[in-house]
C-alpha cells in the first residue's frame, strides 16, 4: 500500500524478468491510478513480450477513455498477437462505455491513414460494435481494390451482420466480388 509500493511495482513492471513483469503489470492493473494507467500504456506501446498483459490489464479495469490510446497500438503494430489483443480490448472498452457509435467513429477516423493490417483490424472491431457508421465503413471496404480489406469486409457482412439492410448490398457484392470465396461469403448473408 502507498506510494512506495506503487513505485516499486511500476519499476518492476517496466524492467524485470518477463514473469515478474507480468505479475507486476497485473497488480498495477488492479490499482488503476493515473501513474499505473500511464505505465501500462507505455508498456503496451513498447510492443514487447509483456505488451499483451498490459493491454489485458487496461481492458479489465479501464474505461472508454482508453480507446483512443489503444487505437494507435492496434493499427501501428506489426505483431498480430498485440494487434488482436488491442482490438479485443478496444471492443470491450467501447462496449463497457455503452457508446458504440462513438467508438466506431474513433476507429473510422483513422481508417484512411491505416495500413492494410490496421484496416482489417478496424473492420473487424467495427463489425463487432455495429451501427450505421460501421455498416457504411464495411460496405465501402467491400469495394476496396485490396483483397485482404475486401475479404475482411465480406466476412462480417455475410456471416454475422444482423441488420437486413445489408442484404441488397450483399446481393450486388455477390455478383461483383472477384473471388469465388468472397462471392460465397456475400451469399451467406
């Protein structure tokens, strides 16, 4: 308890053996003081062996205000595991906040500047969150010249989009999709 304990935990979380860092990260994650939150964001951004633990700690005890801090991690990392953890964390924090449209808007605002992996992660995240902005981003992405982006868009539209307004677009996409697999995904909807 107290500042001395927190300082020791923060030091251990930032520089120690990975197993000790993971333990310290989980402990400071439960504290969620401003210093702990900043340290966890720094660790998550470092993209090293304990980044995922830091992202999970932020997700477990954080709130919707952390979404804007996790988005750059998700779209900026080359590590698929870190990107997946950040994407899951963003979705969970947005859902916790109860304002899915705001979360989708935050993700949509960085879509154009993201690389292909980042765009695919954004599509997946907004598909889980739903709403009109998500639908528009996904249907626009389904027409992308980049096959990975197109496939990422076809999947949620064809497999789990529950709003019937997707049906006319899916029918059109099923006729124009360049690959047989993408046409089949569209027809599943």
